[in-house]
């Protein structure tokens, strides 16, 4: 699906903290996509500014916007310890009114492009409810595969268990290509 005309995908700014918080709250209020209940979401604007500052300094923070404001946000959190710094943990939020209009697709495509240009990132990972078919279709379209399943990881208020799928995607990038060429070059040349 082609994104709506007028949709702009680009790097987010610390000044987007209020809009991203409002977007996250709206998605949580809708229910069904995230484990956090709206009354459990306590992230403040100041704390969100700190999170976004970290992402801008070493992760990926993208927003989808049009003339009405922020329609979606994608965050890729970088791990801090050396043994995991090649992994980016992905979160995606799309406003319910903007779904199935190419917003998530455009955000993911740009995130993958940026990850592939990163000299360190080699893996993107995320968790999604196993019964969230639209999200699974989107992630699979962008090369994510199942890495594991946590059976009954979440328990709804009515006692219904929900499985959590762990998805991942390899991130071939500049360093990967250099290593591949080095292995292909005969020794002694």
C-alpha cells in the first residue's frame, strides 16, 4: 500500500516528545496491541525527552507526520553492553486512524534502510502478540522471522492467556559486506 500523499517520514526530535506520548497513550487506550494498560503507563514528558535524546544520540527515532501532526513513531533502542550493541530493539506505534494507509510500512522501510547503513547494527528484534495478525503481516513483509514464542506470557484481566512472539531480522550492512568480500578474496593476493 502506498502511503497517503503528504505523509512525511523522517527523524524525530526531542520536541516531538509530547506528540509521541499522546500517540502511545492513544494506542494503549485502544487496547489489544501492547501489554501495558493505559492506567499503568506513567511515562512523563520529561522522561520521554530523555528517551528520545538517547535514541537521537545512538538509536533510531523516526516519525510519520502529515499536516495534522504525528501519525506514527518508530523507535529502535540500542543495547548498552558491548556484547549486545549489535542488536536494536524495535517499537512501532501507529495512530488507529492512520492504520492500513502505509504509515507503518513506510516507517519500517526507513528504519531498515537506516539500520543497514549503521556500521554496528546486525539484528533488529521485537515482541508482538501472536494473535496480532495485521502487525505480524507487516513485520514479515519486512523480513522479520519468528525467533521464539513465550506461551501464555501475558494474562488478560479476564484470565485469557496471550502468547508473545519474538521476531528478528538480520541487518546486512557495510561491515557485513566487507567481511563477505574478504572471505571471497583468495589468500595471497
